[in-house]
């Protein structure tokens, strides 16, 4: 079996320059990377503190992770998990309701979609920030990077809330134009989408509370191009949406207040990867007959690392190529979490 090509690890201040470059590639609408240098440095410092913490509750921790190409050391992507959202800063969305309209007098009955501002997901955990550089996507590492977030949760479930959500980037053109924002947000916030998106990433979001619509918005009153993207994700996020659905996430009839992208949710303990992962011991092996593709993670959140590799699981032991132990910085007999792909 070949050695793992990538390792997923905690991101920290030493990664700042690499994340600046990643920010330029990600483009408009990828809010978690749309930070100025000072805010990005603070984000990476908080991530380092969160991983180092010994807390046993879900608080303000932010676990930001780097996808590293082992051979070159290059930063190939990122992902993240927030222990709690909506407390600081607040977390606002539009909930989409269906309102029945009818009149016996004219024999008419129809439904209308209505958007109402809510903060229903305050106090949930959130997975997000999933991005892989285009030149690395052919390796199929995106799925492992996404699943890795739930492996992190499995190391210490008590650090995460019972309900987990994920926001998907909405439809935004290559030049940064959001049809939904142009039809809705621009009229209330009096700024461009890019400016609002950046402010939401670097401020406490008080401006959203101050300026967001206070009354229902009828979707049918919006231009067709805006109606068409309500609850739809960016084409680059379609794969991420399928992965979320595979894990058990469902569309919650809630959309992003800026770009109209969908918000998905699931009870934490029903997440497939988390539920199917097992705590085992790791052992090196020269031969791996019958090995299956697996995600293998350090079972200690303070030293968290994760790789996609092949493993032979027998009893409470997972046997792997010695290169896996090197990538995870583990000795034989160490505790690991393993999720095996029984389809491969």
C-alpha cells in the first residue's frame, strides 16, 4: 500500500502566509477566508489555543485545520469546526415558510414562499470552511477532508453541541455578484456583497442586527434570477452538499442572509462518520492483505492529526503501513480513531 499523500492537522499562526495565498484562490463568498491579515492571524491563534485546551464543554473554541501535502509541505486546503455559534457573534439567517393564500370568492388557492429573519441555530456547533486548491482536487482528498471534521468530533464529543449545522456558499458569479444579495441585501445594507461578506467575517455582526429586514420578504416579489438561487449552493459546493447529505444532514429550510445559500443540519450523534468510527490501537505491518480504505485519526484532540490510508482492522487493532504512523506522529500501540469504508 502506498504512503498517505496528505495529512490533516491543526492550523496555527505558523500557517499565516499560506492562508493568505489560499484566501486569494477561494474567491468571493468564502466568508471564513475573507479576512484581513490581522483577523486571519487572530483566527489561527484561536485555533491553536482551542486544540491545546483541555475543556470538557462546548464553548468559544474554533478548530481550524490545514490539509498538508506531505511530500512538499504545501497547504492544499482547509476545513473547520466551531464548537458553538450564535453567542458571539450572533448567527442570523432567513427561514423559508410556505404561506397558503386562498379565496373562495374567486376560486383561487396557492402557496407563497416567505423569508423571515431568525436566529434559530444559536447554540449549535458548525462545520464549514471546506476548501481544496483546484490542483489537488483530482486526488479525491475533499471527501476525507470533510469527514475528518466528524473524526475530530468523535475524539471528544463533549466539546460539541447536540445539533450540528453547515452553511453552504450560495450562488455567486466569478466577478463576485450574488443575485440574491442584489435583490434583497443591497436594499437594506446599502453596500456591495463583497463588503458585507467581509464585514460579517471580521466584525461582531452588530450591523446585521441593526440593518437586516424586520418584516417578511415574499420570494415571488423578487426578480427571477434571485428566486432561482434561494436555497441553492454554488456549483463548487455541490460536492460538499452531497457529502453532507451522505452524513445525514438535511436542508433545514433556512438560507444565508447574504447569498441565499442553504443551511444543512443534523443531530451530532447521527452523523454517519462519527457514529461509525471506532477507537482502536495502531500497529505497523509490512503486509496488508484485505486492507480497506480508512480514515485514521489521533484519538487525542490536543495532538490531532488525520490521514486517509488503508488499514486491516482485527479486534481492537488497526494494522497500517509504517508511513501512517510517521504521518500521525504516533508510536505503535497508540490510541486512534478509525472509520473504514466498507464499500472499498
